[in-house]
């Protein structure tokens, strides 16, 4: 049996207890029997409270993200894989190649250890597939009723190659706005599992690590000005963030934005706008107009960008507004999301 094909877990207890966070023998066994069993690598195996490593040449990038998604397991993913993808994608949005991850778990007393085992196994798979090791971490336990099963915080370190300059304040009038794929898949997958918003759909989350796609994009068009993954708040909020950072306006076309029929139907049923539904495996790219076709071709050649589309342009606008040409031929302002359409989405 390979080290990546683990035998069934055997634990001294069936559920998380306060002793698992007390720093004693029970905590040591949990770390050894569960976390190290799945996440094993030379740095983690040293057993220190930190990881010491030599960074490669380039500028370092760092990001941290907390994950409180409900439910913990959803179509196409779970909180373990999502915790890896979310932080890696934040690094990728500046063109960084991810190097290492740290993971901190807040566990609720009574949480089933076999469920935790499955979530950590999923995290380990996602990290291996992304080529990134979880090299240090922490575990805390809170009393029953003072958590919600498990919360995970991941911190990532990456390196930005020389010559890559990607930031939210670099969009310029005339730039093309590209989207890597369909909107709202993750949000609707979460909705489909929530009892009080239940409806039938075969749609799965788009949760994925995007740094491979970004690397292919940079090879085709190193002049990319800005990247952003439209997670909470969706595309609408992301474009407003970029417009404000760069002091420009955005003009997008509704007919150019790819949205699956299942997402449109779910949004119509629930009174949601797909422009504001969360994604976990999509990105927005802003680039010089003369590089748009080459960049779009590179995106479509990658498995995570097959449905990529050019959805609009950056424009001069003293009011820094995002406007959309509607399918009916009109125009509307795509404003900031005033509240949260759906909490606990990532």
C-alpha cells in the first residue's frame, strides 16, 4: 500500500473531546494518528512549532484565509479541499507559485473523528494535487455548542517570478476583461445541500487550485495587469473592487457572461443574482486589449479555463462604476453587494 493510500483510521475515541486540545497525550495521539498520517512530509515530520525552509529567488507572497463553510461536505468538495484551494488561489492572483501551507483547525467537542479524518484526507489530496505541502499547523478544541464542527484557517507562502507585476490597481482604460468560466457553480452547490433552501441539482462546486491556469496564462501573456478570484460577493463585487483600486470604470455584457442553466434556474427560484453568487475555481483577468485573444486561447486550452470568455472592457469613469449591457439591450449599474446573499459559503 502506497503512502498516499491510507488504511482505515483507528482512534482511541469516536469523537473530539476537550482533551484533544489540552496539549497532552490525547492531543499528541490525534496529531500523530490523524494529521501526520495524512499530511506527512519532511518538514511536518520534524514536529516543530514552525517550519524552516530556504525560499527560492523572487519576491515572496503570503496569504491567509479562514473557512467556515456550511455544510462541511457539499457536491464537488468539502471544507478540507476548499481550505487548500482558497489560499492557493489568493496567492495565484498575484502570479505567485505556491510553496508551502500552514493549517489551523478549531474543532468542536463531540465532532466525529471519522468525519475529521475524511476532511483531513481530502485536504491532503488537494495539497498533493496542487504540488504544495502543509508544513506546520495548530489544533484547538472549543466546548460543545461553541463551534460548528470544524473551522479551518490556512496560510500560504509563494514566490512571484521576476518581471510579473499583477495587482488590483493596474487596470487601465481600454483593457479587456476576461472570465475563466461559468459563474455561481460553488454557491449553487452549497445551496443544494442546505435543508432550508433545498432543491435538486446535479451541479458540483467548482472548487479548484488555479495557479496552474495562471502559470499558463502568464506564459502566453506576461503583461496581465490584474487577476482576482470572484469568491464571496461574486463577479459583481470583484469588479467593483478592481474598479475602485484602479480608479476606472468597467463595462460588461450580460450575453457574454457564461452561466450554467442550472445556476440561472436556481437563482431565479431563490431571487438571487448570479453576478453575486460565490465561485471557488474561477478568475477574472484584466489585460491589454492587444493580448486578449492570446490570453483567451491559453485559458481555453487549460482544463480550468475551457469556458473562458471576454466579457467586457475597462473604461474611463470618474464615478468608478461597473455597468452592464443587459440581454434586453438596456444598461444597469452593477453595484457593490449591500449584504450577504448567502452566509457561510467558504
